[in-house]
C-alpha cells in the first residue's frame, strides 16, 4: 500500500504515520518530496489489519493499493489463459462454446427434447436449473433433486456435460454427483461461504456476475474460489441493474473486454438474462463475440411460451439453430474455433 500524506506534512506527522504503519505490522519506507510525502508500507495484508484505517488520520490524503486486490486470477500472476476441460470440451484457449438449455428443468420430456436439439445445433454443454432462485417466493422454485436426476439421465443419453446452479451449501453434495460444472448465480455472487464451499467441491465453477457487482467485486469473487483451491473458474457477464428499464438488465460489454484483458479466466456472456428478450439474443451474442467472449450461455425451451420461468427470453429450438448458424462467421472472424465444428466434423 502507498500512503499519500497531505501537502507539507510536519516531521511529527511523518513519524506518527510511520509508527502507525509499524504498529499494524508493516514496514514503512518514506519518500519525501518538496510538497508531497508518500510512505510505502510493505507487508502481508492477508494476515494483518488493513492499512485503510490510516485514511482517518488528519495528515493522510489517501491510501492506495499498489497491487490489484485480485492476484491469482490476474494476467500479472499468470499471463496464459486458464483452460478448463470438461467431458472432452476445452473451455478457453481459443475455443468458443455455447452452453444451452432451459431456464429450469420442468420434466424429462421437455429436458431431453431440448438437449437433443441444442446438441444437434452445436451446443457443447447443457444447462438447466434444478434449484431456481426466484425473485418472488411464490414463483416456480425448480424440481430440486428430481431435477438433478433428470439432468443425470439426459447426460447419460446425450453425452453432454451439464451445468446447473447451486443455491445452498447443503445441496452441494447431491449436486456434485449430478453436474459437471457448478453455477453460482447472480443472486449468490457475493455469498462468500458458498463461494468457499464450491471451491472445495472439485468441479469447475461457472460464476455469474452479481447484478449490482462492480467489475472488481466480480473478479474478487472469482479470486475467492481460486484462493480456496479451485482454479477452474469461468466468468459470466449476465447484465447488471441500471436505470434502464427497456431491457431486463444492461449487458456490460466493457466488463467482458476488461475481464479478458485483466484476468486469465475464460469469459462467457449470457445474453438471455442480460436482455430478458429473445429478439435481442442474437445481436447481443454477436456483440459479445466481438468483445472477446469465449462462449455463450443461452436459454432454450421446447415451448418457450409455456415455460415455467423466464418465458420471454427463451429461444425456441429453431431459433437456437438459427443462432448458431448466424454467429459462426463472427466466431471465426474474431479468431476463435467454434466448439461445434469439431463435433460436426467427427460426425461426418
Ligand atoms: C440462471 O442462469 O438460471 C439464472 C438464474 O441466472 P442469473 O443468476 O444470472 O439471474
Ligand atoms: Mn432463467
């Protein structure tokens, strides 16, 4: 940390700050200028009290971190992109993958029909919520463990790896037996004990950005998981709450470009929850690809109008097929390999 003193500090001011820095367990290194004096405090911030308390001293102007607060997920710590391999699919490292499926698992037929169709179109991973965190406690909350059993069956029949959201720590045990990637939803993106628990669960984590989280808070949530022993984290921008009401959320593509530059993690975009409107999914998907995304998560339903949740944003099976056809040239132009190309080539 760098402690910047207010202009023209007295010798006593400098001594006071230096002593406080020592008391907090750090070593001060003072650099005196004609007007400004700064004190670099060197030490381990994880095991000592934060130096930010010094901001309350009258002679201190600001306390500024030297290093980024997220370290392990940063490009400074690891220049090469993290790649995550799940069921033969490599996420990151130049491949572009689409995770598709319904908002919620409603029954076996709906789930298997969707899975077969999205796989034929090009989806390489399947999504479906078994535990649904809903804004209203009176809305459909998901099938729970029965939903996980359906996902397991669908995985066995299609070979698709499955992504599903964990809402409570006590469900993690049953979830790890059924899913390949554990999703942390926007509503739990700052539930630090849940983040620590998924870090220990042994599965890759698909981390949505909280709807009111700053980019730094999103990266720090990822850092929590990595620091607790799980480097397999996929970031997902899913739109944030802003003053705008024309769309469900506001897709923050700056955050996607920044996440690609600043972190070594794969970055996905969820255009379905970002917009809340199926007619915006294709244009937002193309924009996400242009911003550098490594993949998409898209909601698809056999009969969107009858969906138990998020009906307005789910694509029909035909619309999903069209989406894949439409985005392919964008993926290639942006220098990524479409994840579905290898599968199609293998089939021929
Ligand atoms: C979801 O993907 O099912 C979901 C609930 O998304 P979010 O957490 O982004 O709202
Ligand atoms: Mn949904």
